[in-house]
């Protein structure tokens, strides 16, 4: 059975269509990961982080945008 699945997968890829580069996904994922680590570190070190409601909204908004960018790059490179 696995032979049939692999044969079908190989035949589907033989149509000459090159797969898109996954680099945008990797870059967006790395940026999101770095952002999460920085925000976590700041939250651990500074107990009043973020200092104001506006700053909290900005941190959450930027995190949301990075998640959306990573999701969009996943869809576009699939």
C-alpha cells in the first residue's frame, strides 16, 4: 500500500511544477519566535512590563501581526 501512495506522490510531483521557497515561512517563524522570547524575558525581568495599557495593546497587536504574517507565509508557500 505504501508503494502505491509513494508512486502517486511521485507522479503528482512530476508535472514540472516547482515547489515555492519556504524561506518566507522560516523567516517569519524565526521573527515570531525571537519576539516571543524577548517578550517573555522582559516579562520575567520587569514585573511592570508593559508599563501602560497602551504599551500592552502595542505588544499584543505586534504579536498578533507576527502570528498573521507567519500564518500567511505558511499558506502562500504550501
